[in-house]
């Protein structure tokens, strides 16, 4: 079954999944913002600024998906409600561990979304999502390193200021 125009419309399933994924990206953006504020409150402005940039990056991923949905014939971009992000961590290591875990989970979500595009026989969406799969591989690698660094820097009191300087 093809749509009325040219057979290029998104399936309802894929449209819903793309909008849901854009919301996940927005939630990820909110989580980074929350983590940024946590460090800002402790005067680690370098780390806070770095996390703020990560937050903006996640938002740009959401906008990229919404833009794609709108590009497709009759595609309807939909803004969904977001859950409140976590904001109460005990230690800096715990924040970084959470962010690393979140990026790993996100990789799985992106891969599942790309698999769904294939299942729906949607070549365009499948190709579009290639970039997201690779971006997640980069993000997980980056957070793997950041997490290791945080573990090392947090081992001795005061050393965290070096990481703060490094991420400025
Ligand atoms: Fe993202």
C-alpha cells in the first residue's frame, strides 16, 4: 500500500517512533542540563559548561529528527511530555556514571529505531538513522573515557579541579 502522493509517506508506526525518539533526545538534553546545574552549584564551572554544551547537542538531535519527520510527505512532528530528569546525585562520579549509562542505553534505542525503519521497509528513514547510530558510538566512546577520567580524578580530594579546567 502506498500513500496518495508517491509512496514516500512515513508509516504511522515509524512516525510515532520517530516522535518518541525525538522526545528521548529532549529528555537526554534535560538530563545533561540537570547535571550541568549540579556541578554549577558546586562551582565547577568548567564541567558545568561542558555539560551545558552536551545538553544543547542533544536538543539539536531532537530538532534534526523533527525536521526529518516534517520533510516526509504528510509527516507530523509532535512534541511530547517529558519526565522530570534526575537532579539528586551524591558524588561527581555518580553523575558521570549515570550519563555514561544513559548514553549506552541510548545506543540501544537508536539501533532499535533503525531496525524498525528496516522492518517498515523505509529506506530513507533507515539511511537517515545511520548518522544517529554512528553519533551514539562516538558518544559512548567519549563517555567511556570521561567516566574513567572522573574515577581517577575523584580518587584524591582536590584533583577534580584539574578535570574542571580540562573541560573548560
Ligand atoms: Fe543524542
